[in-house]
C-alpha cells in the first residue's frame, strides 16, 4: 500500500484569537486521510466559525478520520458550540485527547481536583476584594497618586475575574442561537460523543499505519505525566522564555528611583508614591505619622493590596491548563521531514519532552527522540498565539535548525484580550524576531498572511530561486484560511 507523501495544513480564521486547523493527507495528490485539530476563538461569533466549519465539511466530504482536541480552553473549543449544526453533519471516526481528559486516569483526577480548588479559592478572594475596591473608589483624597492607585487595583482585580471566567469555561457560547446557550463543558461532552472511538494519549506513545495515513508517524510529546505534577506546574521558566513587553511605563535610569511597586505602574519617583509626601519618613518623625486613618484615608489600607498581583495568579492557572495541551510531532517515515504541533504548551510541557523516560520511549517506539524531531521540523504551528512562554527557547526553537522551516501563527493581534497582556505582548517581540530569522521570513499569521515585518520581507527576498518557487507554490491564500503543503523529502 502506498504511503502519504504530502500534507496540506490549513489554518482557519475563526474571527478572533483561536486555533482551528485541518490537515489533508495525500498520496500522489489524492486525499487519503483528514485530521482536524481544535476549533475555537476567544469571544468570537458564530458567523465566522461557521465559514470555517463549512469549508471543513466540504473538504472532508462529511467524514473526518481524526479529530484532535488539545485542551479545554474557549479559544480552542468554542467552535463546537457555535457551529454545532454543521458539526452534526460530520462523522468522526476517531477522537484524540490528552490523558488529562481521561476521567478514569488517577493522576488526571488529582490534577483536576487541585486545579478546581485553587480556582475556587482565588475567585472568592478576588470577588470580595473587588467589592472593597469599589467602596474606596469614591473616597480618595486629593492626594497625587491615590486615585490612580485605586483605579489600577480595581482593573487588576477585574482582569483576574475575567481570567477566572475564562478558566471556568462557563461563559455561554451561541447564546442567540435557537439551539440554546452552551459552555466549555457542553463542547467537551459533545466532542466525546462525536468519535466512534476515543483515545487518551500519553507522552512517549507513537502511532503509525493509521488507515489512510500510512507512512506517517504520530509522536506524542506532552503533556507531562507525573503524580507530583512537577513539570505541569512550570508555566514560566525564565531560561526557557522569550522576552515580554514592559508592564509599566517608566525609565530605566536608576538615579530616578523608579522602582515599581506591586507591578501597579506606580513608581517611587518623588511625588508619585502611594503615600503622600507629608507621610514619607524624612529625618525626625512628625506627629502627623501618628494620625489615625480616617474616612478619607481608607484608600491606603493594605488588606486587598496583595490582590494587585492576583492577575499573575490567575494567569498561572491559565498557563497550567495550557500545559495540559496534547503536543505532538508528525514524521514522514524514512525522511527528515517533521511537522511540529504543540498546541498551547507552556514551558513545563516543552521541558518535559526532554525527560529521559519520554526520550527513551519515543526512540524505542518511533525511532526518533525529541531532539531529532525538533532538528527535523520543517513546519511549526507556533504555540499559544506567539506568547512569550508558548515557545521554549533551549527546549524548543533553539533546536529547530532545518533550513526549510516554516511557521504558522494563529493570531489576530487586534483581538488579543487585555487580561492576556493585550496586543503589545502578542506576538512576543523577541520570539517574533527569532522566528523570522529561523524561518528566513517564512512566517504566516492569521491576520497578515506572510508577515509584513521588514526583516521578514528582506529574508524572503534572499531565498534561492528554488526556495522562492517552493514557498510560492506551497502557500495558498484561501477565502478564510492559509494553507501550506509539506512534502516528504
């Protein structure tokens, strides 16, 4: 039986920040297998998703051989609610999820229980804090910095609650549809019911010889699986991240004394302290320091100050869910051609691919270990929409050295929610610059197509005539998708 010798990869525009991919496996130009990965968008509309799913329905002829659900986040699964009527017309032969979604997996249940408890505790604290902050909003004195500080505190806590809502997955999708309102839980239940067969994948597994996909090996890289959840909890490892835009506006001159306080954006520059100048200790203490707090000074109380950092705590929970992403690599057997699909894996997920037991299992089951797969990657689905910790450095991009590397980034920059850090941090500039160099300009974004960055254009102009021809022939700009064809070599 012949082998697959090309795979078309479509990245759809779901109308917001989100993932929706269709892979069309071909044997000598004839489709033989279809694989869909996720379908969602953050706070997107049914009309945009329906266009994507209609194209998938038409392309696969009403039957998907494989549906992969990487993790339970709105930007990856809301489409199964929003375009439910169209999905009802598609038959799914098999569904893959990570071991984290297996209700019979003991470690998965430990993770779900701990995560749920932390999320509930943070929600209770943030809700109480927001009530207190709102009370303070109307009683600040005419003291420089006080009103600003209270407003920033309020915004931080509101961002925290928005992130918690995102994690809970209780926000309704398709609220205006005749079919009713649905949540993330509804989407997950629906996806489980779609497949005639469902399989929960663990790191180190390798699948090959799927009917219609002969000649392709599917290497399972993550998420990490260990009882202490060590790697799962590493959402940000400093040595494995790319830079992020500054969160505060200030200058770097140490002589100015601009040290941020609690990441609120308020600095210690004289006159912009959270304490009025008359209350700053200078020389002999004055009697004013003994003045008790009265109604006008309530804004200075510290009971809720720790929650100015609560957005970071909520982001950590979001990153933990991202670390549950089912990450995989596809290899054309007998070649050095690899497609890397990490979903939204964060630092810990990437780092776990280097664990000895995972490396050994991949080598034994598929003939290649993690580093060999990374070295041979010719296509990279950029992790977590180009965030600073969605692509590892040492455990990831630094090892992708194939001269034919192409990157697809599912990103609509203008739609990045503020609680994620906003458009200024997506894509992370350090990552973006390195990706452009690694791919020699061959980066495709949902909102731009072939990226318009000046260095990317320059590097694409320097490709050889053969490389330019391959780039132009393999890249297709569809009505609501970008497609790239990867061929075995």
